[in-house]
């Protein structure tokens, strides 16, 4: 693959009213090399490209902006969401993105009825969790420590300790919950 950095380098050099010689001296390369790079006759070595970017006070992101890879975006429509239940708890899966091995993310909207709880006091699992209380009040126990959370509060923690999310109140509790890497069905 041939990258055409030349046009960008020349445009910046001209915009800054610098000569080929001035840029070459600042970068520690020959004037003819700068000219060849600007005309896309030569593909610069990475150290030369870095030196030119430094000489022009040029952001590397600008140089490489044409070569960003397209990323896939997964859209999950409301009607495509899967749900599952445990006693007093409704889980609605919002996302489940998994790549090879331990990469990926899983997100849920979780609704807990009064006095319901989810999680386990016996063991945790590898990874991280992040939760945000949307409605109601929650108690989050991680290891031996319990935290009270109100609407708008969030908590993040390493999930390798036993952890339990509970609804101590008489009102419904709704939380947004993210797990990485994906665990599968939570609440087991």
C-alpha cells in the first residue's frame, strides 16, 4: 500500500511560508528528499516522516487521517433485545460485543423489584463492571463493603470479588450495567 503524505506535507509547508530548504534543515534531511516526498516520488521511512512532522509542527493524526480503518458498529434495535428473568429481576440485554478471548463488552438494563437482588456472595468473575442507578435506590456489596447508591450515582469495580446488587426499598430499582469482558447471562 502506498501512502500519499506528500500533498499534506507540501500544503502545510506552503501555508506556513517555509521553503523546502528550511523544512529539510529542521528535519535533518536533504532538500531533494523533501521535494521527492512532497511529489510522492519517495515513500518516507517512519523516522523521516516523524522528523518532517516535527519540523512542520504537524499532528501525526492529520497525516494519517485518510487511513483510518472503518470500524463496525452494531446496532441493537429495541425489538431485538433479549430478556431473561430471575426471581424479582428483569435483565434486558442492550449490547453483547465479543471478540477473541477476553475482549468485548456486555450491557444491560436491569430492573429489580422491591427487596430483590442479583449477583453472588460466593464468587466473582474476571473483568470489570460499571453500574449507573437510573431509578430507585440500590445497595452494592463488593467483597465485605456495602455502598448505598441513589439515582445518578455510578460504581465501577474489579469483578473478581463476590458482588451483589440489591434493592433495599419498596420502589422499583432500575440500573444500567456494563460488564467487560462479557460474562454471558448475568445473575447466575
